[in-house]
C-alpha cells in the first residue's frame, strides 16, 4: 500500500526539515549516528543517508534526531 499524496507531502517536508537542521548544526551523518546511539537508536551513517534519500522514516527516528540535535522546539510552520 503506497502513501497518499498528502502523506508524501508531509514525508517530504519532514525530510527537508531534518536535512536542514543537520546542516544548520554543522554535523555529518556519522556524527548524527553517534549522537543517536546515545539516545538509544542503532543508526549508521549509511542508514541515516538511506532514510533521508528515501524520504520516509519512523517518528521515533524523527524525535530522536531532534533530541540528538538538541533542538528546543519545533513549530509546524518550520516543517
């Protein structure tokens, strides 16, 4: 079962947001993988790259990434 157009739109918005925040933080996918490990997620540079290329990922990855980047808040307007 595929994603609806609206689901694809939200997935793309989330993907772009995460990529922008990683770039803004000035870290690599490898560094993010290390930080995610500290938050209990077993990710690699390759798995992060794959998720962000694919454009879909679990909300657990999204939330752990926000925590790993030490973001204090996210406004829906930012997505």
